[in-house]
């Protein structure tokens, strides 16, 4: 869905405006039947407003005084209109156009700047349309069960998968979420498949989306497709979304087809986001050595230097099966 989101949001705004216009028409018809005197006042106000505009530029005797009287008269009539509506059980703006967002008058923009309500719509749209929606119903902290992680140490890992999760990863993540707007940290989750990296990434996404942050989740394959769209089709809206979202989750780094294009553009994306202090969460099934063998030095130096690294331990079948079960 993230392609073409701008059109969808623009449609959301035009639907809101059309709906408001329709409701206004109904309200005015009701007043026309119940309290038509309101419209007499409206007509008088409109006439005086025209007088005011016309006479503002005319050379007439005692202009200031005349204009000031006109303004007072307009104000008095407006008050009278409001009072009349309220006295009859209507809100004072009953016969005026009402906005869901007064700041941008339901256009999404204040001048050329996006209104804060635009982002709320984007989050909603993203939530509603993405495959993520169904995923996040089960992949969230409510369903996170530490018991899936073994208390047995395996291989040469210094701690058990459970200890690793309990003492290092979860406390860090909780803290990260609590301080999310202020933190500048990027996270790199790595370790073998089936250790819960994607599950935890989804938990993080859900938590932040629920708080109104824009989280974009892409697999590394998706992101390469997106970067092609940006590069060859000049999709600025998409670029803007990838660069400016509150958190970009890049899942399964290493599974994409690695080409000159993907390496260059991936580096550019990482670099731009780091320069802009825009947060990322990357996960990979590759160990650090394999990441350095797979990617150029300039990519890995960013990954190892600008990200907080978390190794997910254990190749625990219980984690795999339980997580798998939760996905369904
Ligand atoms: Zn707005």
C-alpha cells in the first residue's frame, strides 16, 4: 500500500469535505424550516460585509467612524444569530461549515506544509491496509512469552537465550519505546533465524503505531523494489515516506538480491537517514562476519558504527514452533 498513499490520503480528505458539505446542507434545510429568521440575519450580515468592503476604499466623510459603526453592527448581528441558535437548542455554528481539523480546514496542508492530522491519517491507512495489520494482531507484547526462550546455554554463547532476552534485549527495547521520540538510536537485531527477531520487531511496530508514530515495515526485498521506484520513476512520495517515517523497519537484511544497484542505493538510504537522525531497526539472520562479507565496507561501517547491536541467541526449536504458531 505504501505506493500511491498520497492519492489515497488526498481522497480521504476530499471525502471528509464532501461529507461535511452534505451535513451542512441538511442542517441548513432544517433551520430553513424551524428557524428561518436566522437566514434573515445572515443576509443582513452579508450585505453589511459587502458595504464594509466597498466603503473601505471610498473617499467618504468621517470614514473611520462610519466603518467602525459598520463593524459593530456586523458583530452585533453575529452575536444575535449565535444567541438565537443556542436559545433554540442548536450549537452556535450549526449553520456554518464544520471541520474535523480546524488547523488545515480538512485539506491536510497549512500552506505547503503537511498538517499534523496528515500523519494520523497516514498511520491509520498504513495500519489498515498493510499485511502488518493481521500480523500485529498476534505479534505484540501481549503475546510475548519469555518462556519460549530456553534457559539452556548453547554453542559458545555466553548466556542462555532466555537470560539474553530477559536481561539485555527486552529491558533495552522497553526503554527505547518509552523514550522513543527523544532517542536517536538505531537497532540491529542479528542472529540465526527463528530466534524471534521479526516477532520482536513487530511488537515494537505495534507499540509505536498505537502511539501514533509512523512505522514503515519493509523486507529487504521490498526496500530494493521501493528504491527502484524512487530512482527510476521519481516517486517522491515514496522516498519521502521511507526517509521521514518515525521508524523504518528493514527486515531480513541479506535475503535481497545483491547487485550494484542494491548496494549503492541501500547505502544511500542508510546514509541519508543517519544524517537526518531518522531511526531504523534492521534485522538479519546473518552473523556479523557474514554481513561484512556480503556488504561493502561503507555499509557495514554504518551498521556496526551507528546501530546498537543485539545478538539473538539460540537455535531453539521451541521458539521457532511457538512463534510460527503465533503467526497463524
Ligand atoms: Zn489538519
